[in-house]
C-alpha cells in the first residue's frame, strides 16, 4: 500500500463547524485517504520544549479559545488514546540531549479536534498530539524527518495550522468587498508556487523570501506545523493542494504529501 500520506491543514476556529463548504472539503479529503491505524497531530496551539506527548489513555479536549457561544464548549471527541504510538514516537525521538517528555493530562486542542471532528466524526481512530519544541523551521523539518518512519506503519501525520494567520488584520476583509487582503493573497500565491516547485528551502526561509511574510504571520506558529509535515514527507512527490480559498480573508490552503 505504500506509506500513509502526510497532511498540513488549515484548521479554522470552532465556527469552522458552521461552514458547510469547508466541512464538506475536509470530509471529502479524509474519505479518499487510506484509513489510518492512528493519527499524530502537531498543532499550532501547543508549543512546549522539550518535545512533549499529550494524553495517551483517556484523551480530553482543551477548549483553548475565549468569547465564543456556549455550544462550542460542549463539543466532544472521545477518540481512543494511542499509547503504542507514543512508545514508537519515543523510540524515534529519544536521544542524547533530546528527551521526550509526557503531559498525560494534556488533551487535544482545537487545532487538533476541530478538523478531526469533520474528517473522522466517529472518533474511533487513536489520536496522539505532539508539541512543537521550537518555532525554528529547520528544527521542525528535522523533527518531521525523524517521525517519517511512522508512515510505514499506517500512522497519519497531520500538521495543523493556518496558511496565513493575522487575526488583527482580518477586519480588512470588510474593506475589500469580501476579497482577501492583499497581504494574504500575495503570501498564499507565493506559497502555492513554492509548493508546486518543491522549493522546500524557500519555504523554510519564508520570513526573508516570501512577500508580506510579517503581515501574513506576525508570529509564525500557524505556519510552523507545515515544516513538520514537509519533513515527514521529505522525498515524496511535490505536495498537492487539496483545499484552497479563503476564510474571512485568511488562506486556508491545505496540502497532502504522498
């Protein structure tokens, strides 16, 4: 069957569940993927060093957002834990000076469960979340490369972020007749070109090479999971964009490797 694909997806805020187009795109995407044995998620919303594993038995949710209607805090996703996957991750990552820590009470944040609710609504696939120990692109790329062997065992590796992410500038959408702000469109177009060309070096150096990089990502945590995905898919064919377009002016480009 070959190695399981690797994904980078733009995950959306909790109201993603109300977007019929986006939810349909995510559901359609997962339907075309081989059913994974387990899912490993690296989300923009968990930075912790050294690299840390989340809950592996009962997996709670982390409602890491504020000011939304009450029903968004009642969403459940009772996926089974993935202790065997956690053991495999430890074997791949543990080494001199690079210990793997555990946070047994740390559940899935919205970067993990919001898309999974749409992609695997039965919540019957073991899920494990892994922290980003750094925002350094090359360090995250190497982390992904170390995780790549999991794909041969049927593990779906997902980097979950947002292709452009500047919440304070989203108000510009009101001033552009619903079109994305220029900074978002320019960055998205550049990223698409680099992905199509397989130019990983440019993507890793996006802060210097991409147009409008500081506007598209004032802080880079939502782009950073892409580097883990690129590392885990290193050596595969050039990434395929599965979802594109914009959500409140933010580029929701999402890709698949393999």
